[in-house]
């Protein structure tokens, strides 16, 4: 039986994301095959092509190139080649979004409760924050709860939202913490 490359096309890759693909033939995995790029030049510097037919790496720039890849059966010396197009593009933008525009003022000594909102992405979501005034707690469901202990004017609060696909969205808010009016 003649050697045949059964891989139809190379999967699309994305900048900054791990790329790993093994080309396949109709031969068993025990056959000793050697792969090489015959025409089309070298792959981008951040991708490698092994003689086992594996393309791997983490691409750092876009690429749209055609390659002629040849595989040779070491035992029979039979070779066959095929044209492939490699496309490396920008990743799809995450549709994960924090929908909260601003946070309410907090007043020292008065119970405070505020819920952040979001849309898109893939639930469940996990929220995190830093910079909250003393006495206020931030929960993984996007809730701020508690009672501010000290006034401090505008306090910067960094809020981060992460979905189950590990997409993230971050925003900076300013919370006004003021004293009670007398």
C-alpha cells in the first residue's frame, strides 16, 4: 500500500496560544517516518517542525503561508508530499464584560452592599478585588458587603472577573468613602 498523508489541513493557530499538531499518514505508528518542509521556507521563529511531523510552539505574530510538506518511509524510501496552508491569527476577542459603570459611595458606620454585574463569557464566574476599605469584604460572586470603618476620600479598587474558560476582564473603580453627615 502506498503511503498517503491523511491530514487534510492544518488547524488555525492564534497569537500567544500554544500550537501543537501532528501530521498523519495511513501508516501505523510503528512505521519510521521522516517529515520535512520541502517548499515554503521555514516556519515562523516561534514555531518548530520536527521530523516526527509535529508543529508546535507559541506563535507571537500573524502568519499566512503555504508549505509543501513531504514524508518519507525510512524502510521503503517511499515519499509523498502535500500542500498545506498555515494560518496564525489574532485570538477571538472574549465577549466577557463587566457591566458595572461605577460603585456607590460608602459611609462610615453604615452597612454597605453592592453587587457587580457582567455578561458574556462562560459561567460560572469568579470575581476578585484588591484595595477595598477596611470593614468591607469582596466575595467571589462579585458582592461587596460590610461597614466601612474609616473615611478616606476616593479609594481605588481593582476588580477582576474570570470565567470558566479562563477569560478575564479587569476594571478600576473609585469608591468614595465619607463620614456621616451630622
